[in-house]
C-alpha cells in the first residue's frame, strides 16, 4: 500500500497493532470506497509525517491515527444507524483502543476527538487536531477517488445537456 512500510521507523511504531487479530478485522469493512484498515493506515502515516515535521509526538500520532476508526460495524445497518455512527464511533474506537492496547491520555484524546466538530469532543492537543484534519482530507480523497467514474459520467451528461440546449438556441 503506497510503500508506507518502507519507512522502517514508522513501521516499528505500529507493527504490534497491524499484527493484532482484532485490528485485522478492519480489512473486511468498507470505508470511503476502500477498507477501514487501509484508510486508517493512510491517516496514521500522513499524520505521523506531519507531526514529525513539526517536532510533535509522532509515536502517539502514528498509533492513535491507526486506531482512530478501530470499531466494528456491519453492512446490514440502516442508513440512520450509519449516520449516527458518524457521531458516536470515536467513543467506541477509543474504548476498543484502550481495551486492546496500552494507549496514553494523548492517544485517547486523538482517537476520541478526531471527528470534531461533528462530535462535540474538542481536541486538547495539537496532535489531535492534526489527525482530525488529515482524517478529513484522506476521507475526501478516498471518497472522490472511488466515485470519480460516477462524477465523470454525471459531468459528461451535464455537458451533453448544455450542448443540446445550446444547439436549440441557435
């Protein structure tokens, strides 16, 4: 996956999480047109790079970024349940991270507040803000990347419609 694991220092920080059987289950859950596993790795890695650049707590960011969506969900949920999950899943992810891994207060805050402002838990740390922002950027990228063919189709249809109307006006 994008050769993220060529960064040996990063990989050393997260390999115990990646090898955890419960965490591996995220590979089976669709998320923004990819899997929650792949999404979490992207958020973790790019947040790690940003925190390293700004000389922040890169270890905590790498680990919490990886665990920010560490909750189980099922595809048979209703649309209403999926929408509610947007607001409450950080609480479940933080509880799971705390249950399965030894996380710090900062890591807990990063996970718990990553959906601000959609949930009302305000980030306490700069590291929490970094993961929150990068999660949203990665989510938009993944969503639009997975649906670009549909957007392209809709755009072409719109162009065709405008062109036909242009011909009618002449």
